[in-house]
C-alpha cells in the first residue's frame, strides 16, 4: 500500500510546483495558500510512507496526521476564499485558521497514541491511532470548512463562466476540480466513519482529478491570453 501515498506525494509536488510557478508570474495570494497546502499534502504523504518504511514510527505518523488531516484542507480552502472573495475576507479567515492550526497542532502533539492500532496500521488511514481528544473537534471544523470553501468557490466560478459563455474549459475545469475535492473529502469522511479500506486509492484518484481540473483551467487561461495577443 506504500505505492499510493508515493503517487499522492508525486502529484502534490507537481501540482505545487505548477501553482508556485503561477505565483511567480501573477503574485496572487490564493496561489501562495494553494502552494502551501500542496506542500503540506506532499509532506503528509511522504511521512505516511516513512511511517510504514520505519516500522510504524509514531513521529512520522504524527507528522502525517498533522499536515494531512489537520492542516492541509483548511489552507487550501482559505486559498479558494482569497480567489472568490476580497483580500480582507481572506485575511480575517486566514488569521482564524492560523490560530486553530497552532491550537490543534499543540493538542495533537500532546495526545497519546494507541500503540496497538499503530502497530496494525498496514496501509490504512490511521483513524484511532491518535486517541481522541480536544484536537478532534478542531480537525473536523478545519476539514469541513476547507472542503466547503474549495467546492463553493469552484462551483461559483464554474457557474459564472457558463453564464458569461466563457471558454468551455473554464466550466469543465471547475467541475473536475470540484469533483476531485469531493472525492478527497469522501476519503476522509469514510476513514473517520471506520470505512477506510480504500483510503489511499481514493486519495490518489481525488488528487489526480483535482490536478486535472487545475490544468484544464490553466490551459484555457493560456489559450485565452494567446488569442487576445494575436487579435491585438
């Protein structure tokens, strides 16, 4: 099962480098947050692979859970808010996310580990390895918010693109991006409910579809700029 975390790490790295390249050209705040969240996904996936490779290390498992389960969704969602709303709204939400991140990270680091559950991890999502505590409501809030923010902004962007009859790729890309994030959210929800047997396979599918949506949108933008330059 180590292959799927490594695929997620590779997709996250490629995706993150593409977004970082966009930031160098356009300097938009949402690109910074997306690049950060994708770096978190990369760290989480590699940490999970290292958990298995090192005989189920508690350190690497906590690192995986911190960056993947707790932090990544909220920062990606905040990046979407910067794209869909004002910078002031994004700044306020980002401050709240940072405060919750620090609190959640401290509580997660202090939470005891179920050594039996960790020893029998065997490629699953690891639900129940870190014993439930005050960190869990924070994780649920940040995950739910992150998923809702990305999906809402992507759907709104796709709807606006279809209404103004923009290039079809804009609508298609936003639909793919929305679908990919919903798949990622479904993987996390299934794991939390105790049905995480296909967690990493589902995560892999979710990231591939999300990245495909990003590429469709980016290439549609590039074609639009090239057409405008030719017409000029």
